[in-house]
C-alpha cells in the first residue's frame, strides 16, 4: 500500500470512533501489512521525519488497530508492533507538552500536553493479551494513536492555544504558524 492511501483532514472518517477487533482474521493481518507499507512509503517521501505509528482509521479502516515503530531512533529499522484494541488502563507521571505531528494532519505540528507514563493493555496479532508500561516518547505516541481510534486528533488538544501550532521549513526546523492567518485559511481544526 502506498502513502496516498493515508487519509487527511478534512476527511470526516478521522473523526469517527473505530470498532473493536473481535476475531483475528487474515483481513486483520493484511490490514497490519497495509498499514506498515503505507507508513514506510510516507516516511520514504520525507527527508526529516519518521513514521512513528499509524492507526487503521488513517488508511480509512475503522478498526481499533494501531502499529507502533519498534525503534524510533533508527530510520533504517523498519519494524512495527501491532496492537489490537489498545487501551490505556492508567495514566501516570506528569503532564508535559511536546511537539507532535500526524500523517493525517498535513504539514501542521503542535505542542500537545500528554502524560509521561501510561499503562496499556491490548491484544497482539496472535490474540494474546499484552500489558506494558510506556514512558516518554513511546507513551506520547501510544496516547496519540489511541486518540485516533476514538476519533480524536492531536489538534483537538490544542485548538484554542494561539501559540501551539507549527510547520516545518525546508531545513526540517519547526517554525511557528501565524494562528490568525491559519484559522482564516484552514478548515482542518473543526
């Protein structure tokens, strides 16, 4: 699957809650493969970014499936872990704002508040329950992807903050957006 399969705002499906996976079928396994290939194809087109994760809704499949990159620091490591029906069972740590972007919110980044530690439960591709604790960037990524399965986007957490939006310049550096101009010309926030 190619990066063009990734839907972006204002596509209303991104605002729709995804359905739970009840049985792991060949369709679910193929979905994870499609998500991985679309994610990597997107990444290959971006010199300054990695694809940290993707939710099934982002390729227009309303299933509670997410993939998370196994190694965030090495762009050459191209493996992802699939989580089915992921849930945060406990929020821990402090709430810290940091930069986020999204494959479905083109060219916009924001300073988003998230918990620094979470406890997660999900199913793996064999249908076994997995429970783990995530901290730091991994915790942020998982919160972002679980939001997708609930029809939420990172911009929903910051839409009323006038100094929270950024874009990348040609060198890959984040630059503040003119919020008033952005709101006047953009329909993606609502």
